[in-house]
């Protein structure tokens, strides 16, 4: 594939090794492979072609290269894109990186015209421009997937807005809530993730091209035009910052890690709910696995794997922070390690959102088990205290009274305050009346907690509408 005659000629070094002119010796084979990044950055090929076209066109307009050369470069870059698309050309895995591959192809095909494309640029500004372009395309797909998961959760929440279930603190049954309330809590967390990814993309919307290796260029580049051409909001402010900065990678890796932490927590709930001890959720068979030895098993592997994969995204964020800490300004080769970590985080979030969505859309719930679980753990004790507060008792006294009633019930072998006769209740407080029994039914406890944010069915429906509206208001393009 390579131009052999070129390779032998010492005045025209291997066009695929962009720095070969300086070194009389070729790098040791293993060492070359060690420092190469093609295996990771090949996925920036489309972005590198786009930014090379914008750069070459600008060089032509500015008279830095002849207009016909700019036109030839544009045509050839378009041709390379087409050939890659059609599978007629593949990224050469032996190239150093995607930038060397494209420039090498241009030189192989066009000779000196190809040798003109790199005027005024460095791989340092090039790689970070391609990376930003890639993220500007990729992150909206993650945001779209997040919105779809939110809709799946909100649909399930709406279906179960009135379905009582125990709410937990310390993994102990605490107070009755509704399944709709619980699922809406998950959706509320994902809405923040949607915002975080959106913020990160807004902040990364600057074009580093023209920053060169670190110090810009003496050639009359038109940075504004290139930035505009590539769809960036503006050129980056400072050329050293432009090649040194990876805040955008940190922010997106952070958003990925937080999203995965959310999914991991939801999946922990699902794994618990799928256990025989809870039996709150029925995962669809398509979204379950079996055991190679235990014939009876139906395992929540998908939820477990999503939970487990959150380790990767946390690790990738730490990887990036660690790479950056202590790096002297401006560019260092260490920065090449940025893409593998962030690509893995994006791939992980993308795959896990897809799995979580499928699993949740197909899941059904054991409503009878959830209702039954609201009885027996004195989840109504707080509502009993509030019953007394409504009748004028100071809360601390009401709390103590309800606690004593729980102790009475436990001593008498009763499973709920509702099983305690009114006479017994009155011994603890004369404020109790017959209406206490209706007030302490799980559904009544939930219905009474209708403050904004609370679990009352009509309030949960309002929260669902609010979140649906916020999704609609997002610019998901
Ligand atoms: N391949 C590199 C990367 O992925 C860009 C090359 C810059 N390397 C250099 N030695 N100046 O970040």
C-alpha cells in the first residue's frame, strides 16, 4: 500500500511517519507500536477528515497554499471518506495514529499537495479538535438514550402511581410510598444527568485548530472561519490552554460516572426486588438468565452487570484525573491516553442505558407482595404520630406515644397499629378516635402525604408530568 520508492528516498521519508525526517534510525518495532494510538483513535477518522477539509479549504482561501491544491485536497479527502464508507479503504492498523494515516494517504495519492495540508497545524491541536467534534456528535446520542430511559420509567411510574409499597431507610421498612413515587425518584436523578451532559457539551464547543503544537502559527490562518465551518461556537481563547486542556473529557467522564452510579443503585434495588425475600419485581424471561448447574435459577444478570460496569466508569474518571495531575504545560504525550478511557465510558453508558431500558420496559411488578409488605413493620407509626399532631399534641410527645403503641403491639403479638383495639390506643392517648383506623391504612397514609414531592398518587402524577415537560423542553439534537 505504501509508496515504496518514496520510502527509500531519504529526502522523502515514509509519508505515514510524520516525524521521520529528524531521526536517522527507524524506531524499534515494539517501541513504535507502543507509542502508536491508531487502535484507539481510528474511530476519529470521520472527524479527522472533516477537520482536514476545513483546514485545507482555509489554507486555500488565505493563499497559504494554491487554490488548485486546496481543491485537490478537498476532492481527495472526500474520496477517502467515500472509500472508507464503502469499505474500499480501511484505516491502516500499522499507521501511528489516525492523523498520520490520513496525511499519509493524501501524500501517497497526491504527492506534494498532500505534503501541504499540515501547514499551520499540529497533531496536538488536531487531535483535540477531532475529539471535541466526536463528542459533539456522540454525547447527544447518550442524552437521547437517557431521555428514552426516563420515558420508560415515567410510563411505569404512571401505571403504578397508586400502587403502595414500603419505602426504605437503612434498608428497613420505613413508611409506605408508591411504586410510582419510587420510579419517579429514579427518573429525577436521570434528568440531572441529562442536564450534566448538556452542560458539558456547551462548554466544550470551542475549536482548538490554529493553536498548533502549543504556540499558534505565524501563517495567516483564519481560525474563526475554521471554527464556524466545523460547527463550533468559537475558536479556543489561548493556544496553550487549547492543547493542554482536557476538562471536557473530565466533565463527560464525570457525567458518565454519575449516570452509571445512578443506574448501579437502581439495579441494586432491582436485584433486591427480584430476590425471593422481596419478590416485588418479575423480570421478563428475555431479560433474565439461568444457571449452568442449578436448574431452578432465574437470575437478574443484566441488572448485576450494569451495577458491575459502573466500576469501569468510576475507574475511567480516576484514570483521566490521574493522567492530568502533574502534567507540565502545554502538551504531553500522556494526553494520548485520554481517548481510551473516555471512549470506554461512553460505550459503557450507551450499552447500559440500552439494557436498563429494555429490562425496565419489560418488567412487571408483584403488586400484592408490595401491598402485603406495607403491613407488619409498623410503617404507619409516623402517620399515627402525625394523627396526634393534627389533634394538637406536640410532635415529640406524639412520637413517644406512637413508639409506646408499637411496643404495646409487639408485646401483644399484633402486626400493626390498626390491629390494636381503640380502648388500648386510648390508654396511650385520649386523642385517638375511631377514624384512626381509616387514617392508618397504607393507601390513606400515602394519600395524606400530598405535599409537593410527596408520594400521594395525584402528586406523583404531577411530578411525572413535570419531568415529561422537562424532557420535551430539552434540545436533544
Ligand atoms: N496520537 C496523538 C493522540 O492521540 C496525537 C499526536 C500528538 N503526539 C505528539 N507526539 N505530538 O493524542
